[in-house]
C-alpha cells in the first residue's frame, strides 16, 4: 500500500458537513480529489478553504488530460514528504507540518515504514549502480539515503 493511501483529511466530518457532501477520509482517493479539484469550496470557512486551495495548487496542479488521476499528485506528495525528512524532521514533526500546511495527516508509524522502505530502495539502487559501474548514480543514491537517515 502506498503512503499516499495513508494520508487523511483533518477535520473530515466538519469539512464534509460544511460542503454538504460525502467523500472518503483518504486525501488521495478519487472522490476526495474530485471534491478538492472541482468542487465548490465557497461554503468552507476561510482558514479551511485556504488550506484546501494550497493543497490543490501544490499537488493537483498539472497539465495532464487525466488530472488529478494521473499519479502526479501522489508523486508530488511523496517528494514533499522526502523533502520534510531531508530537512531533518522526524515522522511526528512531519505530521505536524503537513497538518499545518494542508490540513492532512498520517500516523507517524506509517511514515516510519515509508521512510524505511525509501532507505531500503536507495540501498538497492546503490548496489545495482555499483554492479553496473554507474558511480554517479551510486553517489546520488548514497547522498539521498544520508538525507533520510540523519
């Protein structure tokens, strides 16, 4: 299961009530993306609307014909998580930042698992790059791994 499947809308019930609609709690489910991408957000209070619009602009803004179902929102969010970790934040702090930034959250344990998987993937890239004689790729993977494990 992808980490983006474990990202949830904070105050989900309140937002659904304000919008007078139903949508899943998962931030990246199709119905939730429909509400965020094309729904009428005028009924949301200003603070919530600003966070939802920030989320839409930062993750759902893409020129693909199948947007927001093209996979780019999830990839952008994964990049965002990796950048938070590279800044030195632990999973608990990452949750706090994503909640402050976008009114979404995850369980810290899910982020620990995601980061552990990312490190294991980078270790595999290091090994394969070494075998293939691509030292530049190996060095890049080593640096990325260092960012995630400090």
